[in-house]
């Protein structure tokens, strides 16, 4: 009786043992850490800022370049050991056309000068203007990276082409003014920027196109500023004191005229670096 019951129990378990359970992937697998939804771009994300040829060439070129091509997985070697595909060839041709168009619309082949006896030093994307007046050294430093404000995503009006609607790209970087006196060990540092609502407002001669955001003292000759030094934020500053600070800068050559010329210089430097980036990208894609 017990033997028959054991045999029936074994027969009932046999079909389940014929197909063992499927082994799960470990948690370290790449599929367990990312869901298909996470691979998609966030909804409503803004497109990157378009440059000139992107508007001139229409919107179809980019889609065609980024679309995977069947049969293009195999590459042709040029001896450099890198991969070369048909997509790389099309990409390089696109960059060639882009460089030609950017050089065509380039306003300054060489960087414009700033009036007032300022000496220019450029190190990559960082520029420094230096001026010495009566025992004082005034230094203005700015960086062109992320200096172009995002353009408004306006739809072209009826009867106008997309390239006609594209505004000129203008670089308006934050800049830092350092005033050093020969007989002191402290440097007065003023952090300035261009408010978006003031840029392009012509006809308002009394309005300043730049503002002072923060003021502090830092040890002269030290590259790293100390966070422990008091920093004055001008958001809640008395207007009389703020006006005196603006007059202090104007007396040393940092006024609206200087700010306008700095925008022109920064825009020319940004465009120059952008063309150089495209040329480097083209050489990288072509493996030259």
C-alpha cells in the first residue's frame, strides 16, 4: 500500500522535472539595470541649438545621417586601425559643407580689439583682458563655453523660410573684474553678467547692459579664491552703494562701451572655436 502510493507520487512529479525552470539573468546584467523606457529621451526635451548650415540644409540631413544603414556594419581600414563606415563618410562630407558655410558667414577672421588700451590673452576658450592705470592693474576674465543663450523656438512666419528666421548667435559670457592696487595685498573681485532682458535694448543710453552680481576681496597672487571670505550679493544691496560700484568700474574702463566690445570679441572667439571644433571633428571621423 505504501509502495503504490510512493510510485503514484513519483509519476505525478516526473512531467515537472522534464522541463526545469528557466534560469534568471543575474542582477549585474545590463538588461536588469536599464528599462526600455529609460533609454528613451525625456518627453518635451528641447532640441540642441541649431547652427547656420543646419537651417540652410533643411531638417532631413540629420535624420538620414543618424539612421542605421543596412549592410554598413563592415568598415574599410585605411591603415590607422580605426573603423570606417559609409556613415562616417557621409558624416565627414556633412562636416565639410558645414565648415565652408561657417567660414562664409564668419564676420571676423581675426579677433577684434577692445578699445582703451586693453591687452588680450587667449588660452583656449578662456580670454583675459589686462589694463594698467596709475598704479592699478585691472583684469577682466571670461570663458566662452555655454555663453550663447538659448534661442526662442519660434515657428517661421508664413512666406518666410526657416533660414531667414534664424537669429545671429551672440556670445554673452559672465565676466570677472579684478582690481589690484600696487600697495595692497587684497584684490577687489566683481562678478558681472549680462541680464537677458537688457541685451539688445537699444535707445536706452542710461541703462547698463551688464550688472554686478557679487563683490568680494581675495588674496592677491593666489589662484584659488577662498570661500571663507565674505561675498557681497547685490540682490539686496542699497542702490546708492551699487551705483558707486558701477561708477568705480566705469572710471577704470569697464563701462557700456567696454561691455559691447566684449560681446563682439566673445562672439568672434566662440565662432572661431566652433569652426576649429568642426575641423577637429572632421579629422577625427576621417582618421587623418
